[in-house]
């Protein structure tokens, strides 16, 4: 894969480093999960690794196994915590121009509706 450079001048880097406030849903050793500022579903959470990864492929290729496991268990914890089952949910990770990625720091959108 072509070498790409992570750019720290992005909003999620600033949120992780507490330079900007966010609406925190859950924090793990290697991730934070926040409510999306412009929700596209009744539940719209962004789960974001704390490490500097550009997108999904960069994360999976370059993060440690511990980071990858912690991140994925974080998704499952949010699904449980937000009661997204049995109603259902979707996961989405945009990358690059074609993917219309706005924020160049890896994140996964969790979209669903709580069964509360
Ligand atoms: P994308 O990079 O296209 O996958 O999407 C970036 C997402 O980040 C969008 O859904 C935005 O609404 C969201 N977003 C941008 N700034 C913030 C912020 N300060 N707090 C929470 N969500 C944000």
C-alpha cells in the first residue's frame, strides 16, 4: 500500500487530546466513543482509536492486536449499552475521497435505534 502520512490537524486528534470537548459515550484503554455532532440515526456513535491511524486499513495493518481487540470489543459494548439489539444497527467506516471521509482519523460510525 502507498505510504500515507497522518495529519494531526483534525478534530478527532483534538478531541482525544482534550483540546476540544465532546459528548463521551464510552472510553477504553485504546479508544473513545462519542456521539456524532450531526446524527444521521437515533443512535449515532463514533468509535475512534486513540492511536494516530488514518483509516480502517491503516488501523488494521498497523495497530497492535491489543488495540484492535479493545476497539472491536468497544463496538460490542456500545451495542449492548445502547440496547441496539434486537432492533439492529450498522457499522460504517469511510475512507479517502471515494469514501467521502471528512475527518482523516480512523473511526467507525455505529448507527441504530435503541430498543428502550
Ligand atoms: P466521516 O469522516 O465522513 O466518516 O464523518 C465524520 C463525522 O464526524 C461526521 O458524521 C460528523 O458529523 C462528525 N463530527 C465532526 N466533528 C465532530 C465533533 N466535534 N464531534 C462529534 N462528531 C463530529
